[in-house]
């Protein structure tokens, strides 16, 4: 894998952050940049507040299992039909001999989770670390709406702020930025297909050399009723560490609208490579206002 130039000049990193923030602020693809939401908010929704608990286990190429609980509070704002902003504030708990740092977003974000040895703390005993994870700010914009054979096309940008404690292995202590494009197409009366393609600019901690990552998420959703969606997502990304495999996983998800303003979701995740979790599960609720 080609190596990325290091170190990046501080000015270049600052310019990158400002540019991506600008793209996010002019930018909403309805699928949520890999957030795998098939039941869309009601047309009159102004903002939503949700919580999604994700539990997973895996060794991420270290040979020793780490248990991870990732619980983000997600606030979304819809100022227009095409434009969306999303703020994710996560709580992170890990237990194992290795404490794994994630790169480019939370572990529920379409495999924009890439475990890195550069960001893990290792000891000879099992221990637990917890605290604030990396805060995410994302903007999305629908470029082209679906009409006839033409799919809906959107663009998105995300910044990962290094708020997780890198001294305890919960983060890398560096900014990451992601840009991408999404496609969505109604395939039949009750079937919808989607594809997200993204690229993450990865910040390298001192003394490490991490590569940027490209990734994708392919999804299909079956909506037998307006209040129910059953979806499957198959996603992958290039590795940021040459010592690890490319992450690859499969996600099965069910969403149900309890009322016009309340939706619940549940999912099962199966890792298909050593860089992905061996297995995981998720359960969440969203309130619309």
C-alpha cells in the first residue's frame, strides 16, 4: 500500500479542516453517510435526538479479544429538505488487554472504524477504560433527487474531533476528516438499494505512520409496511496499518416506527476479516421533533 507523506504541515491540516467544514455546511444525503437509517424522518421534522448502543467483541489483529461498548447521543438538524447537520457525542467503554482506538468515526459508521495499533494501549493484564469518545460533526446535502430511472445522489463530509483520551488508548489524539458520495435507488415497490463511497484523511499520532482509508457501504432495504424496514449492509475499507487486514463486515438491521415521532432500531453485525469485530449488536431509539 502506498505510504502517505508525513508529517503533514499544521497549516495544511487546518486548511483541510476548514474546507471540509465548509463542505459539510453546504451539505444531506437521506441515507445519513453510512449511518444505515432506512426509515426516513417525517417531512415536517426539524430535528431529531437519538441514542444507539453498540456492543462488539474482536481482536483486531492483536490476538487478544477486546470488548467495546460505544453509546453515542446523536442530534440531527434539518434546516431544509436537502440539508442536514449531525452532531455525535459518544460514551466509550472498553475492556481487554488491548484498548483500541478508532479512526475516522464511530464503530456504527459504515466501517469508518479502523482499529490501529498506533492508538492502542497494551498490558499483560485485562483492564477497563471508559470516557468521552471522539465527537463527530457531519454535514450532508442532496445533490440530485430521484426521478424515474435516475437515483438520488448526495454528498457528505465529516470531521472527527480528537476528544477521546489518547493517553488511555481511547483515541489517537488527532483529527480525521471524511468526504464521500451516496446513491439511493428504488428497485421495486418495496425495495430500495443504496451505496456510499467515502475517503478518510487520517491523522497520525507522534511516532506512527498511518495511511488514509477509502471505503464503501452497499445496502438493500425491504419495507413491507411504512413503519417497518428490514435491511442488510455489506461494507469494507482499506486498512490504515499495513500489519492489519482490510476491515469487512455484514450488518442486518430492523427498524420500526412506534409512532410518528418515535423509531427504534436493532442490528446484528458479523465481522468478515480480522480487522473487523468478530461480532456485534446494536439497539437504539430516535425521537423526532
